[in-house]
């Protein structure tokens, strides 16, 4: 009798060839003795839904149980799902889908991944802190709910297009609790933040940092959600102004762990996988 096929997953996006998710999930699977097969699904920019439906229906190599979703399909993935976790509903964007007997469940694990990386890996408690979130696109949308759950004193969402930040802030008003939650233009977002998170695409485009160095409190944690060369400009800028720069690799591993737990019911240990990923990327440089 042949061995049964492993459950299948993939990261769906465009582009996906440089995604580290297959490496991360393979490491989680080995660590937790889960038999899964995790690949890449390159979807046409105008054909995400069809590509995903075909992937989900193709059980020829094993049952397809879910996927991660990356740029630029997180909003569309949310719309395609029949059920949504509360944090995906707040973000209106999904980075994780689970295909089960009741249909497609959309989740968003980006924000909880960010919070875990800041609190556990970087060692900064968010409660009572002043936090600046730069950006109001898909990446920022996933982060606001979990950041608010961590009860910072203030959360300022700064975006070039202020109306987008305003819309996100209004949507999260009901879950803000005691946190002062406001939307601002980058030039007018205040100063002295202990945690600054860059969720804009500005560094990817080689653009200037959209805020002044006064946003950084002495010794602040300044985290760019990107990693590799795309995060370098922001990290260098932060370090030049006395802050602690951090890239998005820890967030990437933490969001993956939460997705893995949703699919497999077991939470992997992220620390060794983050170490291995940093080594792997350093070696490929
Ligand atoms: P993602 O899903 O990665 O968040 P997105 O939804 O396209 O991508 O959002 C990109 C974010 O980067 C937005 O907040 C965008 O600002 P606008 O809403 O004003 O467009 C921000 N952004 C992109 N390029 C920027 C730049 N050169 N300077 C400042 N902000 C920039």
C-alpha cells in the first residue's frame, strides 16, 4: 500500500518566487512531526480567484487544506472566503485561508505576528507605549487590531493619503479601548514614539523616509515590515538617529507560526526557525 499523500498548502501571490514561506513551514512541519507539503502558487494579477479555486480543487497530489496569501491579493482573498475570523474582518484583508468542510475560512495573522515579534523577540512590551504606524495599505490594516489589543497609550497611524489612515482609524475605533487612536499626515504625526513601525512601500521604492527623525524617542524600536535590501534604508536611518532598527523577518516567522497553528492545531517554536532563516539569507547574500 502506498503512503497516503500529505496535506497540501502553498503561498499564493505575485511574485512568489522569493517567498521564504515554504522554508519556514517545512521547518515547522519537521519540528512538530506534521506531514505537510507546502509550495508556491504564482497567480496571474487578473486571475487570482480562478488560480486559487483550481489549486483548492486539485487533490491529485494530496488534499489541499489551505494557503497563505501575499501581495497583492490579501483583500481579494478576504472577499473570496465564506467565513472570517474577527481579526480578518477588522483588517478586511486575509493572509491565511483554511479550506475545510464548511468552506473557506479567512484569517489575518500579520498583526499578531508583528506584536509577537515586538514583544517576545525584540523584548518591548507595547502596553502604555506611544506607537507610530506608518502606512495605511494592506500591511498596516492587518496590524492595527492586534496592536490595539496590546494596549499602547497611543497609536498614531500616519499616511501620505491621510483619508486612508482616517478610514482605518474609524473602523478600529470600537476596539481602541483606552488607547488614544488618531490618523495623521506623516509631516504632522508628533514626536517621541517608543515604537515606530514602517508598513509603507516607501523603502521598496527607494523613496525618502516619509517622517522626520523626531518621531524616534531615544532608544526607540524602529521596525520595517520588509526584510533584506528593502528594509535597509529604514533601518540605517533609524540607527543613525539612536533607535534600534529591526527588519520584518521575525514578523514573517511569527505570522507563519500562527497560520500553521490554525491549520494543524499545534504551535511551533519560532526561535530556531528565525535563527535558521537569518543564516540562510546571510549565506545567500
Ligand atoms: P501593502 O499591502 O504592502 O500595504 P499597499 O496597500 O499598496 O501595499 O500600501 C502601500 C502603503 O505605502 C500605503 O500606505 C502608501 O501610501 P498611500 O496610501 O498614500 O498611497 C505607502 N507608500 C507607498 N509609497 C510611498 C512613498 N513613496 N512615500 C510614503 N508612503 C508611501
